[in-house]
């Protein structure tokens, strides 16, 4: 398996501080060739773009404000995100969206800044990297109002039901699947949902260091997710889709390259 792309990697997380290059090298050795570092607020988006710019054609990043941080947005935020997005390594606006699971920001504030970031992506003609937890109905409504942008959006780290996946696909969205599918307790609905996601709408990601797969034959010594586990996630997805992992991997890579233009 080769040339896989991890569309969601929190490489600037403090737990990776001492060995970022090693993390990437280990993943490359098992066939993961490109990585997109997630930006979750202005500061982390800036940091991610600065780091990614040192590794052209290998590392990329996103520029956006996560719904948890929506309450920190101000009149300068969009200009700052736009400035970061001018960096050639930045390939999407996000991670933005709605999170009604933890409600770290008021829901009306989340919706306001989600929509503003959609409009920013529209203005810059860039894809959207989206986050949604327990907010499917409102996410759907907002994306429906921005039909053209829905087709340029990926629901990152999707954990919803088959019906929700079908709803997003009907809008034209892409779906990102993580090691959540490897969790025999929490991942059942996702295991059922992936068969509804066509390969030209599917992307794969680790969301490392979070969401380490739970279905390894032998549990890793460190309970920390890494992009080197992306082939394992792909194999698990292929199992639930009843497809050949090699073929699916090539299709998913093709979808991802086209979506992010990388």
C-alpha cells in the first residue's frame, strides 16, 4: 500500500513536539506520503502553515477556527485566516463547523463563525475542512444554503449514522473516516455507514494523536495515535465496505488529490 494521504493530523500537538520528523518518516515507510496538519484557531493555523511550508509536497495545512474556539473570534479573525491561507501549503479553510456535544462556545456563536468561514472559503475558492458533533441538522441546513461550497466540503472525522452520511453525500460533501471505525463499542454506526460512502467521496485520516485504533491484534506500547496507523484504518474501512484495500486505497488517494489539489 502506498501514496496514502492523512487528511487530518494534529502534528503540532505538544505530544509530538520531540519527534515530529520521526513521526512523518515512520508513516512514509508504510506508504503514507502526504499529510495535512489541522489548524484549529488563528495561532495553531499559523504555526501549522509555518511548519508545513518547510516540507513542500509532503506536508500541507488548514486555516480555520474550530467551533470550540468560535467564542474567541473577533473582527480581525477572518483577515488573519485569509492571510494564513495565502501560504501555498494551506489547502483548506477549517477546521470549522459545529459542536453541540461539548458546547464550549455558544451555539449561535458557533453558527455565526461557521457561516463566515464558509463565505471566506467561497471568496478564496478553497475547500472546507469541517467538524460536526451532535449537530447534523444545523450543519445540513447551513451547508444547504451554500450548495456550491457543500460540494467542496469534507466532513472530517465523521462519526454519525448511515442516514447522516447519506444526507451529506446528497449535498455533495465528502466524508473523512478515522480510527473511530476501529472501535468495537463506539464505532458501530460508522461501521454501518461506510458502505454508503462511495470511494469518490471518501477520505481517510488519523486525527493523531487522538483516536488510536482499538482493534490491533497486538496493542501498541504507546497509547498515542500516529499517521503510520493510516493503512490499518484503511484496511478496517475496506473490511466494512467489503472491498479490496489496495484498490480502495488508490481510489481514496485519487479522490483526495483531486479535492485538495495536491
